[in-house]
C-alpha cells in the first residue's frame, strides 16, 4: 500500500518557472518513520498482566502495602533473563501479587492503552487470566470490572477499540476453567471470547474440549495458544477438537508441511510474538525466527507483543527489530498489519475503517 502517485504528480508541476526552485516533496515511501507515525495495527495477542511494567509493580506494591522480594527496580529487572516459558511464568505470577483492587486492574489497563496508542495499536483484543487472580483471593468481579471499566472508554480516550478475552490456565483442570466460565456468564461479564494460555507442554488441547464447546454454545469467540513450545499436533488438535478461530503463536507449524498447507488454505490467523519467542528461548535469536519463512509460505501471520513489559517491547518495538535485525520489508510489515485487522473480531465496519487508515497511513 505504497501510495506515491499523487505526490509525484505535484513534484512535476509548474514547469514554466524553472528558476524559482520548487521545494522538493519526497514520495511517501521516502518520508521518515517519525513523519507518518507507527503502522496502524490490531493487537490480537496481549496478556494484560504482562503489561505490568516494573515501575507500576513498585507503585502498586507501595499503595497496597505489599513487601516485594526485590530491593529496587534494578534487582527486579535483573530477574528478566528467562531460560524457558516456565521461568517467565514463575516471575509473572509472583508479580501479580501487587494487583489487589479494581483500581489496580484499571491503572494497569490504562497504562497499556496509553503506551499501545503510541505503538500504533488501533484495536486490541486483551486477554485476562481470571484464575491467576482467583487463586490469590481476588474476586472475579474485581479483576474483570477493573479491566472492563477502562476498556469501556478506550475508544474515546485512546482511539483504541477493544475486546476482552478470558484466558484459562491450561496447567489447571478443565473443571476449574468451566467453573470460572460459568461464573463469567452468570455475571454477564463483557467478554468476547475465551483463550487458553500458560504452560503448554503436557497440557494438550484435548484436555479442554468441554470448555471450548461450552464457550461456542454461549456464542463466544475461541482462541488458544498452540505450537509455541508444544508440538505441531497441538495446533491440529486446537483446530479440530476446540474449533478455535485463531492460533496464538503457532510458529512450530513450520515443522509440518501438511499443516502449513492447511493453515494457508483456511487463512487461519497465527498471532506471532517475535520478541517473546526470543526471550523465552522458543527461538535462539531473532535472526533465526521463522517469521520470514512463514510469510513466504503464505501464512496469515500478524505481529503482537504478548507480555510486552517482560519481553523487551510493544508492537512498534517488535516491528522495529524485525526491520533492523531480519531486514523485514515495509511491504511485509503492511501486509501483517492488514492481516491483524482482518483477523480481529472487530465489526466489519471497524475493520473497514482501520484498513482505510492503514491504506492512507503513508506506509
Ligand atoms: Zn501469549
């Protein structure tokens, strides 16, 4: 979506006054990033608890009189060297201890949206892990209402349309997930769908068939993490047994050519999180990330930040590093931005609006 025709025509105008130098107007493709702003995107893979920045963790701990096991910000940041998914999850759950009140959840959500707006996010589908808070004695209403109260005004305040997705922890039982889903439905929580996250290996999609069937009956959208650390068969099972509409991560599909063909054919969205994959050692370095191969295969991939406070950046940081490290082209970045918008659960009207903004963004 490079649109430089109109500008080129302007530059060729006024040939009758050759000695008056016409200011050179660069084609849009040459306009530096800071002029046309970040790429407008939809963020489809984002855990709100993963947006808790160290500064906010300390601020909330002080407000709630909670003693943190770190002396200062530097000591907390030094814990951000992860060896695998589990080593991250241990810190992630420990830091959630600072979230106690509706106001805490609201402040965290507001902080994400304000940063996401700068990153170019125009629509966000935000996952919340209710079980991670219930197990700490925080009421379901507290976490859901705290986040939802800010999402209700996100479009007016931040220019970001939003949807809330209740994600379930796959290392807990299906009965626990079902119980929480029934409570969410009973309280008429404003959720658009359900997801499946946390420790993947050893907790295959087959474990959650009743949960996803119940969500489908209730008219909810369905997504699941699969093929991040788990094998390609988890992606197949998420599609076949859980009837998911999107796969979160899905990078290990590349190990199964037949699966790739199926995903390409069905245009199944894969919400890829490059910086997260590097931090959690799903891939060794960004240079070795399968994203270029996934694009070349014709997969419907988008770029997302997952848990940006922990993984070194928001969506704009992911795009910037993909460009500088992998040499990803502007064309591919725009293509993935369009994928993110089309793969969202936003209304058709909202998608059209966002695609129009992308087309006229100068990218
Ligand atoms: Zn995730």
